[in-house]
C-alpha cells in the first residue's frame, strides 16, 4: 500500500474541461504542502492552529490557479453583448488584460472589450457573468468581504480582519470604496423591492424571500419606531465661511428606524427575556418621508395587508404620530411606558426637589394607576398641583400635564398587560443602539451618501436579504 498522496495524472487532451482547469505543478505543490504539514506535526511547539494555517496558505495557491483558469473559460464563453443592456457590442477588441482581486489572491485574465451604442460606453462583455463591478476589479467574494466588514467596523480595522481571516491583503481605501459601491447597489435594490410592494403583482409575487405563509390565526402586527443621531460633515472646509454668513454648520442629523413583527411571533429566551422570532427592519438617513415609505413596504412584507389589527409603539415624538396617522390609519397607538414614567418622575422631582424618598413615594401610586389604565385619574390628580406652585415650578408641572394630556389616548398599559403586548418600544431602541455601535464612534464623521449606503447594507443583512446582493452566499453545495 502506498502512502504517497493520490494525485490524478495531469491530463493532456485540451478538450477535457476538467483537465483544462487543473493547476500546473499540482503534484509538486501538494507534495511541498504535505512536507510542511509533516514538519508541523513533528514540531512540539505547534498545535492544530499551525496545521490549519499551513493548509490555508498552501491551498490558496492551488485554488488561485484553478480559479484563474475557470474565470478565463467563463470570460471566453461570453457572447459579445453589453453586460448592462444586452445590446450587441461593436468595435470589438479582445485581449484586455486585467488583474482581479479574489479570495485566493490576485488572478490575471483577458477580457473582450467592445463599444455599446445604447449605453454610449466601452464595456467588457464578461463583467456580468464574472460579477465584476462597473468600476473596480474585486471579485464577488471580495465585494462581500468588504460589505460585511466595513458595515461592522472602520475600514482600517476591516483591512486587518480580512488579512488575518482570509489571508489576503486589500487596502482600507479599496475596502471602503467597495463597501460603499455595494451599499449603493443595496439602496437601488431596496427601492425596487419597495416599489414592487405597491403594485398588485408585487404583493402576490411568488417570491420565497418576501412572501410570508398565510397565517393560521388572526394576528396583530406590531410596529415600533425610534430615531438616533449621526454626525456628518458634508460642508467640510466651509465651516468658517458658513459662520461668517451667520449660519452655524449642522453636524448632527437624525437617522430614523422602524421594526415590524407579528405579536404572536414572540417567545421567551432560556433566560426568560422576551425575544422576537422574526422581524423586519428599516433604517434610513433619508428623512421622515423615506422612512414612511420603507416602513410601509417592510410592514407589507410582514403581513400588514392580512393583519387583524396594527399596533404602533413609540416614544412621544410628534413626527412619529404624524407618520403613523398618515401611513397606518386605523392602527392602535401606544406611547412607550418608560418614556411616560420619566415625565411623571420630572413632576415628582419638581414637587420634592430635595427629597428622593418623598419623590418616589409620590410617583409610585401614579405609575401603578397608569398600569391599571387610569391615565385620566393621573392627569386629574396632577392638574390642581400647578395652582399650589409658583413661577418656574408651576410651568414645569404645566408642561408635563400638557404632555400627558396630549398622549392620554395612547396610555393603555392595562390592556397591554392583559393582552401580553409590549408596553414600550424597547425592541426598536435596542436596535438603534446596535446601529450606533458602528456609526457613533469617537472622532467619526460621515457624509449622508456614505452612511446611508452602509446603513442599507446592515439592514439588508438583518432582513435576511444578503443573498440578493451576493447570490453566491446562498449557493447550495453538492457536498
Ligand atoms: Zn449597453
């Protein structure tokens, strides 16, 4: 019995497609690799990690060579059509050499170039089949790595992570640019998907990814909204000029978000924490109008059209209730319990500024009443207070009474508890905090185009639509 590695003989006929993919010196490469693996086995100070590292490095070169040949075959088989509009290309010139960055390192290949009269641009016919971007030479796997890492961490950190995990060197600038390109692609796809939801065909399209199965029992669709702010510097270098004109340059801008889920798709984690099994996310820097349309489309995907009723939970911001009334008429509205309790605590501290125990003793029965659906009784109790106070303290109490009156219809916490519904918008608040981990680091400044692109990537991933951007990520393996 032989102990040498079984390597298929190098085939000679060029008509054998498997043979034409076989890397040169395969046997030599594998022997050299096996030698290094054996050395690592014998080295007492080296562990399994060293073996993994040897194989990853050794495998890279073999895979790189096979990929180079396969990519060339794909390119050669591409008809001379425009990859964007399928128009026939003219003034063809073959043999344009390109270096493509792939997950196994750089590969070289030749592409056919031609002129598209419809696009009025020079095009490479094979670009669509190879999945190359219009500008840039990163393979789809490298585009995905850029999108995944840069939407999670600054590009300089992404460079280190990609180098360590994938073993390839791609500069931070290239990763950042590639991630933004993918984010813009995600924005285009989001717009198309949302647009489809407002057409009858779109709603009934047999799209496995967007269509939910018909519900077995009536359900309530829950929608939570919230906002956070992001620091941008679009007017870079113009601050002094702006100030000279009497305009303070604005830095902080609102990012708006929403989530929708069926209330009967909630469960408890092993630790007893409530979790939502399936939910849709929306996040945008595009303003209230953009949020409104995106949230409606996402809610439709989550079953808005078939919901027994809709419940909207949020803090007291006016824009939220305007949006809710406009796009989700007929929905029940609930203001976040914690938010309301903060307003009652503000009154408690106004009444007992020096005495925290007295403030607590005053507020607790009122919070209990709120939870028992007695918001009117709470307001009635508060109204005479301002007559007993003077000046700023009276005004402070008046402000809180006004707030509670404006939200009175939305404080049905007794009903919420009876029906096991959420009392607050904590699910969305925690989502906002997770986005902020990436976008609100010290010293970070964004541009609106840059942050919207990366926010859109993150949202695509959360919504389980990553494969729409990177179809290879859902590629079924035969093994
Ligand atoms: Zn074209």
